[in-house]
């Protein structure tokens, strides 16, 4: 592994903030010009996530030769380093998805 990973855990819920959009609508009626001002109030939502930086030493400990308690030893020995890391990352899933990015 290079310099560790950034672990992203998706959580329940969403964060929102109010947005306002203003639109000018112009109509010609005879010789007069009517202008309507339309204001839209809504919410822009962002997925809730928790990001954690995990150091290179911890990642190397995870993918080391010793099998963790949640995987049988003969399966662990046949896994690649990427598969071992993915197995550890999946332990952090709260039911809404998890991902990681190598640094």
C-alpha cells in the first residue's frame, strides 16, 4: 500500500440547505411590458458520509499474514492483498455502502 487509505462510510439521512432561484418572466401585452418575479424555495440535499484517514501502518497490519477473527485462516492465505483490504473495509459498512481510496 502507498500512504494509507481514506475510508468513506455512507450513513442514513441527508444534509440539506435552502436554495433560492429567482426567474424573471417578461410578457408583452399590447404596448405594456409585464414582469413577473418567481421565487423558488427548495432544498438541496447531500448524502451523509463519514470519512476516516487510515494510516499506512494500520493498513499493512490489516493485510499482514495473520488471519482476522472473522475469516478462516485457509481462506485468508489464498486472498490477495486487495481482497484482504476489501474484507477489512467491508467490516465498517453500516448497511448503506462503504468505499475507500488509496492515497
